[in-house]
C-alpha cells in the first residue's frame, strides 16, 4: 500500500478544538524519523462554553518524505483507584476495540481518527506505537497519553500546559539554506480566547548561532532564504504569552536540520579547438546553492597524454595559457571548486591544430 506524507499546515491562529495537542519526537532504528501529533487530553463537552468541541480525536504520524513502513498499536490505561469488576471488564473491551481500530489501515495514511464515544470517561489512556522494521522485527514502542478524565484539576499537572491551551509546531524538520522556511504554531484551546501572542527564538544546536525573529509575533514563522546555514542543526522554540498579564502560558520546540545542496561548477567550454602556441583563457562558473560566505578556491589540472602541462590560474576561476599549448593533440582540463569542505568538479577537452586550420569552439550554456 502506497503511503503519502500528510502536510499539516494551518494558517489559523486559534480554533475551537476539543483536544489539546502535544508532540513527541523519536527515532527508531533503521526507520526514518517521525513525530506523533496526538491529543494530550479531551476537552469536556460543556454546553455553556462557546467553543464547539469535536466528536473525534485525531492522531497523526508525521513522517519524513518518502517513508513507508507499517506500525503496530497497543492501548493501556493509567492505574485506577478502586474500579469495580464490571467497569474493568468494560475498560478491557473498550481498549481491545481501540487496538483493533488503530491497527486497521486508516483511510488517510498515518492519520488515525477515534470517535470520542470509544473513550470511556474517567480514564487516562496510554497509547503505545511501534514501527515494524523491514526484517519483520518490531521497534521499541513509544508512548503518549490521552487524558479523558474530564477533571480540570489534573490539567495543571500536565507539563507545558497552562490555561487549558497548548500549541503544536507544524512544518518540515528538514530544509535547505536557499529556500524560505515556514513553521506554523497551531493553537488549540478548550475555551474561546485570543488573549495571547507568540515569541519565537531560533538558535543553532551548539548555541553559537542565532537567527533574529523577535519581530514575528504571529502564529506563522517565516525565515527568508539564506538566513539559515547549510549543514547546521537549529532548535526552534515558540512561547505563547498571555497579552493581558505578560505571563507565559505554554511553549513548544522543534529541532530542524538544514541540509546541504553543495556546489555546482561549469566551464565555459566543453570542447575547444585552438591553434598551437596561441594564448587563450578558460573560465569556471560556480553555483553556490548553500550561499557559503567563505571564499571559493579553485584547483586546476591540465594533462597531455597523461603528462602535466603548464598554465597560469588567476583569481575568480580563470585558467590562462599566455603562450598557448605547444603540442598537437588532445588535452584534458579539470577544475575543482572548494568551499567549506564541499567540492565540485568539471572537465573540458582541448584539441590543438596547426595555425592554418579554422578554429571551432563549443560552449556550454547553463539554464
């Protein structure tokens, strides 16, 4: 079965959801990294609140692009004080039904929808999800809770939750330096409010680099191209601040990795025919996808029948033969561009002829 990656972008600053969302990020062996976007608790069905509570709870596995692997679910619950035998039997049956439901392939890949009627009141559910490796072995399970106890007094004990409001950061965890990076803070609340704003911070994992985004106070973080550096991992943190008091309500973070596109280098000719002993130049063009700030250096090689030939290399990727090439035959030119431990190479062929023959030059056009 082919699985597509869900794109979980949302432009809304707040919506009247029925669950508070939390994220858990983990790495399983031999399986691409994925995140769990899962409810942390279900909002009570309060007829007096203006927020419409949904009838479903949605759990999403956000995977890396191209990932395709099965998962296995199990359902447990936190210890109950003094349950009756009848209630315990009902709970076992409800948990088994949830397991069957979750282990059935969903309509939308990696998106699991639970009818809230399947969740018994007064229960703090524990969901365990494991990835199944290509060899059939099952990875160590990762767990998360869905609190359906309907008790406000327990919400203050949940880490990162305040004022019945929470956020989840939606976006890719891998990007490139030459593209815009977008991250959305999706806010979910059990009550209607817009009495808050956002504070974003972005620092490299080693804390040596910081991207200044203090002017962004909305739910969407937009980082222009070339603000992030290739080959560096960053930690993005988002705080939700209560506007009326200035106190922090909650926060969430997401690690991101800036991948390297490396370099591309081209010569202004692929094949060149020149008269012997006639001066000429060859130039190199470098496309610096990752926008490295360090200067680019060039290493040139020229060979005639496996023997090196004389040349002069100038600045900005220029190769000069001030007295031309002395021998009739075929030469091979190779250039290597080097910056920040990244390299790229290109080659060209030169053929020398006697001065009385016409000269042909074939140029490479880059689009």
